[in-house]
């Protein structure tokens, strides 16, 4: 979570049962997390697509995913730019 404890970074399971990155606001009017989803072009590996590990005060999330060749990569996500690799 960021310095004011909102949002919280983590992961949820998608409709296929795969773990995908998400952020959640405990004081949001809509219940449930905002799903960031998998890295574009990335692959599923043992039920894992992505997970968010941190979020900054401006809502930028960072996390782990696998690219199209099954290599682990860091990603950065914002609502404005969607998922981006931090290679």
C-alpha cells in the first residue's frame, strides 16, 4: 500500500482460476478490487499471470509477470498507460 494506506496491491483469481494483479481501495464506493490483469502478450505459468507488489501515492502499481517466452519481468501499471514492462 502507499503512504496513506490506499490502495492495497496484490492479486485476485480471474474467471479461469489464474492469479492476476489487482489493486483495491477499502474506502471505494464499488466493492472489490480493480483488476490490472496479465502482462500484454504474457503467458500463464502454473496458474500465475501477474501480481502487484507495490503501489505509489499516485496509484502507479509495480509487480511481477511472465513475458511471452516465460521469462519473469517487472511491470509498471497506471490507469492512464495500462501495463508497461520495466526492462
